[in-house]
DNA sequence: AAAAAGAGCAACCGCGGCATC
DNA sequence: AGATGCCGCGGTTGCTCTTTT
């Protein structure tokens, strides 16, 4: 006994949308929105279409700021990296590519990128972004563990104290990796003989990971740092790994350093801001509460320090137990 | 020039999860 | 607590256009 159909298929039009239908749908949504109910929308908008079809048409084609056309190399790189990290969760990947839809990315992957990977994986020792994603193409691989799906671990939209918007953050979704380090590491980093720290990168000028965007922190590291702050890998009772950009690691490092040295005042003055770290996760990641506790860099407080001086200032404050010295997995996206 | 094969992509389908009753 | 309805997602289909034979 299956689910009842969402609409009467014999009474709705199917197949390609005409310009007239597009105009009706666009006009209606621009005036009234979808009213929180796609099923009833077609009737109100004067369309003989299934509500799901309307939703799809709007989200994938008519919505403002949709980007059509060729993907850039940077977008390729982001897709490869995220695919390597989280697999075929297209909506999450799409959230990191403004203007691109999950459907677009999925199609692009199936028609272009997968072939690119196949050719890349056949060449033996590639360190390319494409090669990083190859493990997913071989589900029987003994070397690689796929992350189990979020639905099997935690609800995808359940509260996550590390993020302000759980629906769009990669960090929230990386919680799907409910596995231990030994499983995660070879999966995520199949092309590197060992893992790297941020310090390795700066001191050795290690070209192998030039272009990396950040690191995957395993839950052991998160647990370690939970001694200093509320920064912890425990989310809703589930252990999880966290992806962080280099500057985010530096900021947390500095925060911990200050606390270790006895500073226990309010970390309210912002050198945290979106301009620097690119997304809004860090604030709650550091504070654990989502209320205040931003890090105080100790500068003028303008919050507008340039990213480079800001990072170098932070790097000078590294402690011996620095986060920056931990071996982590490099990852590659914007 | 015509047929076949391949590529690209919009749209459909059904399932899982969440919200509500 | 269970039933129901809706949304969102990922896999798949099938149409159209292009390339190859």
C-alpha cells in the first residue's frame, strides 16, 4: 500500500513548461510567494500543474539569481572537494555554490565531472582535486569508508550549536561522518601519505597541499579543545568531525591561548566577522552558546583589520598545544 | 544525407523526514 | 502515539540537440 499521489496525474499538464506557464508562475510567486504550500499554489496561480512540478520549476529555473551556463574551474574544485567529503548530497554542495541548483550540479557531475574523475583516477599518482573524489566511485573499495547518511545518525535539521543556519552550513552536515578517525582519514585524504598541520604548511612551504582551504578536525581534537572552551565535538549526543578554514583555526587557537593565559573577560569585541571568515559558523563554534563570547583580538576594536595582518597576529600567539600543530586533513574549497 | 549513438539537461518519481492534527 | 499531508532530496527518465558513422 503506497502513498497517495500528491495530485491527480490525469488532470495536470506534464512535460516542458511553456513561456506562458513560466510567466504565470513567476508573477504569482513574486506577488504572493508560495504561501508555504506548493500543493495549493497551481490552482491559485491558474496553472494546470502539479505543485511539485511548480516548486521544481521555480527552484531550478525561474528563481532569481540562478546561474546558467558553464561551470568555472573554481566551481569544479569546490564540487570535487565537497563530493569527496560528503558524497552525492547535491543540495549541500549547491549551498556552497551561489546561483547553482542541486539539479544543475547533479547533472553537471553525471555528465562531465564523473568522466573527468575516471580519467584522473586512471592516471596513477594524481594529487588533483578530481582524484580526491575517486573513492566514491568504488563502493566496494576496502580502503575507503563512505560516511553513513545523516538520516542514520542525526536528523539533518536538528539543532547544532556550531552553526547559525543548519540548513546551509557544511559544518553541520559533516556531522554525517559518524565514524572513527581510522575510517575517516583514508577516505578523505586518499592521495596524501600523511596528514598535515597548518604549521607544516607555513614552515615547510609544503607544495603538496598548496591551495588547501582548511582542515578537517577529528573529534579527538575537538574533545581536546573542549577542555579549554565549550568547543566540543559532541552534537546532540553524536561525535562528529568539523571542517574549519585556516583562519578559523587560528582564531580559535588564539581564543584558547588567551583563556589559557588567564584572560577570562568577555570575548565580545569582534575580530570575528563574516568578512574575514566567510561564514557565520565560527561565532557559535567558539562560544558554544550562540550568545556572545566573540574573540577579542586586542586591537583597536574596529573589527576591520585586514585579513592578512589579522592572521599573522594570531599566528604569533600560537601555544605549544596549538590547534595549528595538529595533523589534520586538508580539504579544498573556496 | 540519413540513421545511429552520444551528450546534455529539464522534469518526473518516490521516498524519508518533519510538522501538524 | 499514530495518521496524514507537505516538503525536499536524490535517483532516474526521456526529450532534444549534436556528433559520429
